[in-house]
C-alpha cells in the first residue's frame, strides 16, 4: 500500500505584541470613552464657577459700601464745656451712611468752628449740633465770676464743668454763717446765690484753685467782692436739682 504522507505546515514567526507585519499597530479607541487622564470633573467645574460668583458679589458689596461712606467731623482733642471750638480740635473721618446718626458733615466744618461746646467733647466721638451752642458764655442775663478757693474748700470728689453749686457768704475766718446769724449773701437778702461751674483751674503752688462760676446778672458784683475777701463757701448741688 502506498504510504500516505501528511502535508507539512510552515510555522509563521510570532509578531511581537503591538506590531502587525512589522509595523506598529494602532489600537482602536472605544467610541465615547476618553483616556482616564483627560476625563472632565463636573463637580470641580461647578465649584470654580461658584467661587467666581461669590467673589464677584463680594467685590460689588465692598464697592457699594465704600461708595455710601460719608465724610463727617470727629473730635480730635478734648474740648471742655464752655470752650470755643477750634479747627485743630477736629478731624475728618469716613463713616457708613446711617439714618440713625446725624454727625456734622465735613463740608460744614467751617460753620461749627468758633461755636461753644454745650457739653464735654471727648476725642474719638462724632460731632453733632446738639453738643454745640451758638450762645457765648456768659450769655444774656448771665455773669461769669472767678472764685479762688483753697483745696480744703473743695469737695473731695472734685468739681466738674456743669456742676450746679450754691454760693454762701461767710464771715471772716468762717466757712459758713453761725446759727442765728444773718448772712450777707448776694441776690435776695439772706439767700445764697446759685450758679453753674464752667471751668476748674489747676491748683497753684499755694494750693489755690480758681473756679469759674456762671451766675445770674446782678449777683456777680457782690460775689466778686466776697471772693476777694475769701468769704465764699461753695456747696455742690445735685445736677438738675
């Protein structure tokens, strides 16, 4: 019997991975799928957009708030009650507009210079018209009397501007009339005079303090003579009493 011969198969060489017929192969991309490194993140994009919006709104608010600020007058140096206001006592400041506040506008500063302080003005406070008066001190119907007192004749708590006081005439060497003795007081016979402290001076080397007191017209001359003789005692009254 003739022998049957099986055909021999020729083995083809195995191509390295990624090559086909000696050329680099290009792997097809799956439609609609991007490489991992280039995938978009919607959450980060939205966060960035939110930051931009918030920053824009904040900038708009700051711009608006700055635009609503007013240039007003503030107190730079202490001004005591009864003193005239000087330009050097004032300073220009910017404040936010507020209907509850009524400070003097800096554009009107020349109108308040020379006016009299109707109260003590403290540094850092905004100046208002209610704290000023156009009436000089002394005003109509008033007289200003300087009274020199020893430190021992002043209250331990001290005197302040606008303190209401009672001025009592004394006999020589006394600080008050004795019982049953009629006092030679100013004003109506036998009655002390009332006044208001305007300013308290610094004590001298001998301990004398000069107190400026505002009194009614007609009392000043008598009080001045008594003060020159050292025959006045001062009593502090409750404010508004």
